[in-house]
């Protein structure tokens, strides 16, 4: 948690931040920041263990060779960054989520740095299962990335939170523009 992490916020976000700052101040006054983070990480570890049990059961079943598994979260969570202990921001910690796709036909595994969106899951599943995509649907199939993790991915991840507040994320940049016209740019 950076001491000067609030200095670059536009006025709208400073106001939002002050509404949640009481939680951060209370945790600091109780010297409970580390314990709170520890509890959050324990929950993640438990969820990871339970996912392992589900995957083990799938592997032992007759469906292991024809089941595509997609694991994702609907939002990130701030653990004190910018004095936030919540979700619902356009910053990295609020929008970055795990996305794991396990296709039994693919025997290799890779970590890919390309930014993608949850909107890409549906077209990916259509593509992986050989179904035709409706051109009215948004998102991009991630099958090219699954086939070649080093492929150049030219589609940014776009996130919207509330009316008129948007974030565009490329591998290097995050640009945020708020309804009031204020902006943030992160490298």
C-alpha cells in the first residue's frame, strides 16, 4: 500500500475513495491490515483446493476427454490499494480476474499476458465446440491464443463501470475515462 497512492486521483475518484476510506482507517487503527489480507488469501487458497477436488473428480470420470472447463471471476478486489477494500473500480485490482480455460484436446499449458475480456468466453466456447458465431455478439474467440500463446493479440480489454466510466487495457497501458471527463493513464 503506497503512501502517496491517492495523489494522482481525479476529483470524482477522490470522492469515491473518501466514502470507503473509513474501512481502511479502521483496519489500520486495529493493526488488522495484514490479518485481513491473510484471511482473504486463506479464502482464495480454500477455493483453489475445492476447484482441485472438482477437477480431480472430472479427471476420474468418463467425461474428462470431452469437457472444456472455464474458470473465471466476475471482478477483482482491492486489498488496501488506494485505501480501498472493495471491488467496483476501473483500476487494475478491480478489473483483473483469473481466466483459465482447460481444453482436454490441448496437452500443453501456458500463461498468456494478453488482456482479454470475459465477453470473449462465449465466442471462444462456440469456436472450440465448432459452432457458428452470431456476428451480432461481441467479443473475440480466444482460440488463436490457446493455439499459440505468443501470438500478437490486438484486441484491448474494455471495462465499463456505471454510466460513462470506461477503461481500456492493452498489455502495456490502462486508460480510464470517467463520466465527468477526468482521465487516468497507467503504464
